């Protein structure tokens, strides 16, 4: 069985695949054609340099995934070739106000709203849950406070994934996610890279980003609980909700500082669990694989064709970058032919000549 470090991301009607050599993006357009792009990796870190150190490399990978995710998703939407809606008056006002295009302004507004929602769901809601428990059962210790907050965050995450999987457009993205996994599994099983062969492969993969997100949640619970337990050994320690304003700020800053550590450790656990088959690794990746039943769906053969095309470009990159040209695609697109009208019943087709009536012979 082969092993490949190629990974990907499902986008709207397409799949992105990334290798050490570059990033490939293939999207199925409305006319059925495939729009393709490839960009070589410009920055490569030398083996042994600081960004390649264990744990540190996970932080770099996490930041890159965040920065590239929105860019790739936006580019995939542009490559679809669908007509853009007219910006609203509010969007035009924002574009004029910030001297940016309406699309750029909307994108950043969406990011800000997403951050606000994430803070509310994953920070304020868990704190509120702890406060509610304290109203019912009285004060709880720092360790139990960390555990409760971690469990609430995990529950919110699972409910969020389940909820968006019911949305039609998101379900199609999850189908392309399944196509991405099946394509990689087909290659690692050393089968010919065809949609039919890929369809037989599993859509669950141990290196999936879903596994990474779940591991990050789990590691976060373990790390914050351990830190809270260690803090209780400090004389005069008080939990964050009993602390003064200055101490409460220090608690929150400490959690922010721990985010890179949690991301890096989760990355290392993910890589180790994907490479080895011992009992500990199987247990570590089991919850993430189970969660992929929600984040991946069975793809169609045409979706697998898109994923295979993207994988092949990442595996065998072209000599030069490929940038999809929307204008050239519109020029080369065949014009739709008018449908031929069906002949009326009991009427001869117009294209066939009619025989002349025979003349009677002279008497």
C-alpha cells in the first residue's frame, strides 16, 4: 500500500489538492466543463529549520490552513462562471467607504461575523454554562470548570457540524469532500485512477481536517484541565471566575498563549495516529473517523472525476503555473443548438420529397 502526503479541501463544486510542489484546484462549471488552476509552492522550509520542528510545524500548518481556506473558496466560486448578483446599496456604500471592491468588503464582513459567532459559541456560551451550574450547585473548582467548558465546546462543535450537514449546498460540498478522500484512498490502494475504482474505496481518511478539529478540541480539554489542576497547587490561587479583574485578564491571556501549543500538539497526534496501526493510534483517530460520517457523503462519478483531475495535477504538476481564463472559456464554449421540432403525426417530414401523383394513360 502506498502512502502520500497529498491532502485536499472540498470547495463549491470542486476539489483542491495540495502537494509539496504546489496547489491544484479543479471546479465543475455550469456547462459541465472543468476549470483548472495550478500554483507552485513559492515558500519551502529547509528540513531541520525552525518551521519544520515538531509541534512548531503544526502551528505553521494551522495558520496556513486558515489563511488559504478563504482564498481558495473564493477563487472556486469565481471559476464557476455564474453571474454575480448586483451589490446592494449597503455593500456599495461599504466599498466606497473602505475603497475596496464589494466582494472584498463582504468577505471581510463575513470573517468578522464568523469570529464574533465563534467567540459567542465557543467562549461565552461555555462560561455561561459554568455560571448556570454554579447557580444550581454552588461554586465549582477550577478543574471542573475547565472540564465543563471543554465538554460544552465539543457539544457545540458536534451540533454545528450536524446542523450544516442538513443544508443542501453544504451537503454537496460534503459529497466533494467524500470524493477527495476516495481519490486519495484509491491511489494509496494502488488501483487505476478511475472514478469507478475510486467509488469502491472508503470515504473516511485518518489525516482529514475533521480529525484535526476533533483532536484539537480533545487536546484543548486535556491541556486546560491540566493547567487548571497545576494552578490549584499555587498558594492563594483562585479560579478565574473568583479572581480579581487583573488576574482574570491573566487567565484569558494564558489561554490565548496555549492556543499555538494545542494546535501544534494536535497536529503531531494526528500525523502519528495516521501512520501507525497500534491500539493507541486507532483509539486516537476513531472519534474523528466517526465524525467523518457527517462531514463526508457518497459522491457521484462526475464528482470523483473532478477530484481525480485535481489529484493528478498535484501529483504530476505542470511545468508552469496554470491560471483559469474566464474570457477564453466563454469564447470556446459551444453555442447551444436549437432543438429540432418533432414532426406532427400523420404528416411527412419536410426534408423528404413527396412523390407526384401518377398520370392516367391516354385512351
